[in-house]
């Protein structure tokens, strides 16, 4: 049976609700019934639609059956919601280096009626909703601004069996490959888009919002955005060979990229944050923490859209890395990838919760990740220790010491050039807002989270590509602060 015989159109014709049921059914059919005759599938689907209660424990359609249940009345919908008088307790890592604004945001989030557990990472700084570096577990609720604007933003590292001295000896070659591998800039689009299976996802056609964004998403597939997003070559030093099979302890060339879901994620975030705020009006500083429950249509839609944006962000990285590997004529020894600005279903003290990691890295026991420094400071390849106090999380980088506007006001081009020369780094693009001085000391940040991760290797940047001031086209006027300070997309 062809996987496209059962389509969103045919499900609508049977009477299935547009959302969230149709995408769930399509996924179930694709995963479990790809070798089943279409007539048999249709018979099962009609039975499901007629009596969903008979399928609550079904191995194929249990999730869809739950979505067909009448919605549970939510007493917190459609009115003003008060915060709890006292918040849940949460661990703070590196408190002395965290600004007051980020602390205030985390304490506010801890008072949400849906909050279950939380933590604040040592790279934390103020953002919208949750602080960047904030981790929050909730009961059956997803907070669009707890995930962030740049949904699924991630790190991806390919390690190649090439000695790092080639980065100096063949600098022009590696520079050219970085420049040709991707595009930077918030509006950057390819004239000839790449192909990737993510663009065939049925979810694009199941939700009208995503359908309207699909064409632009395709043209931006494999691009890298602006702000703190980068693509860079550097020297990888592996100290714990047992963790990476096939990668002996030693020194290699690495390609490290950092970017997210581009306009797709930003539009999803804006749309569902607006809906969440309409459904749940929170007081003052908590307004951006409005949530959607997974039992309601908007919440189920957001969950599907968020996961699609995460898959899309991953595809962008894989396209970039495949281009570079092809030009190098080498397969990477391994690829390590982790993401932040996302929400996961996890178990916490025996309870299923939704864990938001906004600018925080998953660090469950044995989970690999990359924590970058700055364009001159080293990043670290890490293995999670599964620390419950941090909700199985770690920092996603060094964290900002200065806002973007403050960095541009206080850092000179001369100082930045001197710092790059001192560390032997060649910079392609990259503005003063991303200068090394704008970031916290990565060594101090790592020292604050020794209980959260083990270091198994390092990455020292050598050739760095970023967007740069001229490509950003920053706006001036009333929205200048938003655009400058949060252009990276939280």
C-alpha cells in the first residue's frame, strides 16, 4: 500500500475534525499500517470515528481516540488567572552571574498554577516569558514563549578525520566552503531550494497556518538566520574516547553550526502565543507565560507545529553538513546534535510533565550535547549526568553578559579585531553585538555545572561565519530594543 492513499482530504471526507485529530491519524497510519490495504484502514477509521472509546488502549489509534474525546472543561480558560502566592522551589546554578531580570522572570514562572518543577542555568539572562536559560516543567500545559521564538534552535557538530593544521594551511579552501554552505540573514532565501523529507510532512497540509508558511520554509531550508547563529570550522579535541565509538582520543577538524527554524518557527510562536494570551490572561510580567493545554485544539496544534519546526531546524543543519562533507570528500566520523527552545514530554517523579528548555540543553544521563562559548572561546562536548535538581538540563552556551544594544555601544571594532587576532580566529561577518566581550566566561559557566554534565571533548573555533551588521538591516525607532536585543530569536 502506498503511504499517500489515506490523505488529509480523505479523512475530512469521512468526518474527522480538521485538527488535532487528522495529523495524529495520518502519523499513526504512516507508522503502523503502511503495509495494510486501504480498504481495511478505512474500516478501522470509520469504527474509530463512530466509537473512539473502543480505541483508548489500541496500539495504533489510542492517541487519536483520546483526541476525539469531548474536551475537558478548563476552568482557567477565558478569564483572568491569578498566580500562586508562593512558587515552586527551583535550583539556581551560578546565581552570582545571573542578572536580576532573569531571576525575576524565573520566580514569576514558578508561581504559575501549572508549574511542577524548574531550574535556572548558569548562562541565564532576561528574555520574553521564561528567561533564556530557564527550565520549567508543567502539568499538561505548553507555553509558547516558554519554548521561544526560534523553535528547535540547535547545535550540530560533525567531526572529520582531518588534522586541524589544515585550517591554517588551506584557510582559503575552508573559508570558501563555509561561505557556500549556507546563507545568513533573517530574510535569507535560496533561489534554488534544497530537497529534504521534512518538506513532505503531512502536518504542513493539516494546519492552515503551516500550509501558508510552507513555500517560504522551503526557500529557507538550509539557511542559518542572524543574531548568534553561526557556522564554523575549528579544532576538536576528544579526551574521552569511550563515549564516542569510532572516534579515538585525539584532535580533529570539526564543523559546528548553530541555528533554528527560521521564519517557520517565528510565525508559529507568534500565532500560538497570541491564542494563548486570549485564552489565559495573566497579570503583568506573567502575561507572556500564557499556556495552552494539550487537551484543547490550539494546544494540540501547537504541539504538532512545534515538533515540525524542530524537525525542520534539524534538516537545515543536515543539509549544511552534507554540503560540506561532500566538498571535503569525507564522511564525518560522527555527528552530535542537540536542541534547545523546545518542550518535551518527560516523566518527573512518576508524573508525565511538559519540560520547557528555553536556551537550555537536555542533559539526561548519557545524553550527548554541545555547549558553545563565543567566537574565540572554546565550546565543550558534554555527556549529561541526569541531575534531577536541574530537571535533566544544562546551559546552552556561555550566555550573554551584555545586551546587543549595550555591546554595540561599548565595544569597538579595534578591540574586537585585536581579540580575534589574539586567538587566531578568522571572522566572516559577525557584528559587535556578537563580540567575545558580550558573553560570559565559558570556563566559569562550565564550573557552575559540573554536577550536570561531564566534559568529553572541546571545540576551538578557527574560521567563523556569522550574519554581520550590514546583513541584518537593523531597524531604528520604537522597536529598536526588541530587534537588537532579541534578534537571535529566543
